[in-house]
C-alpha cells in the first residue's frame, strides 16, 4: 500500500510554471492529502491565468485572509505536514527564504518548515540564466534572471532545500518521503 503524504503546497505570484504546477497539484491530490498556501500575488496571478477555481478545489489558506502574524504557519511546527512544496516560487519568495525574511505567508511557512526540519521543495521560476516563459495570452518571451537570483538558489541547495527545475519533477522528488 502506498503511503499518503500530507503535503503543504505554496503558490507564489508567478505566471511562469503556474499552469504546470496546478496540473501536478491535481494529480497528487488524487493520492495525497494537500493543503494549498496561496500568496496574495499568487491569488491575483492565478485569477489572470484562469486557474484560481482549480486551486480552490483544495483546502486553502489565503494570505489575503491571514493576519500579519500568519497563524496558519504554526501547522509546520506542529507536524501537520510531511513536506512543503512551493511551486512556482518567485525570485522574491526564494530570496526571502534564503535570507530568513519571514514577512509573507510563504516565507513565514518556509521559515517554520525549515526550523522544524520539514523537507522544503522549491520550483523557482528564475532557475537558469535564460528562462523562456508564456504570457497569459500565450505569447512566448524570455527573461534573464539576475546573478543574485541564481546565487540564492545555490545557497538554498547547500542548506538542503530541494530545488527542482520544473513542477513535473515534484512527483519523482516526493517518492523519497513515501
């Protein structure tokens, strides 16, 4: 029998890899228990990309409904989850996690997860020197992440954070926790 994981899934305010992240979220939701942690920007971008309703099919914690202390982050200290996945993770979210700035829902949850030795899996949107992405209207364009963005990712890898290139890699990465 396959073990069911208790997965916390964070969604930040990136359009890049958002639709793919929701696809994986839905597949995993057929097998595992998932609670979504949705940043305010993530909520806005999910609406723009037309996936907010799909995300809403899961139990959800919305940053827009939290107080400034983010009380829902305590669940990470209390052992309510087996793993925390943030996909997609913006450069802003990655930088805050790397620098220990816990002033948003996702950065606070990541901080508490790491302090509790809970595995953290990130799918950063800016993970290589040139990233090809798609606008909501389908137009393809390139972005060029800064050196500091790539350095944050490398530093988090050294701390033991699991960094993945694409949401489609999450399922395979989670097998180690079964």
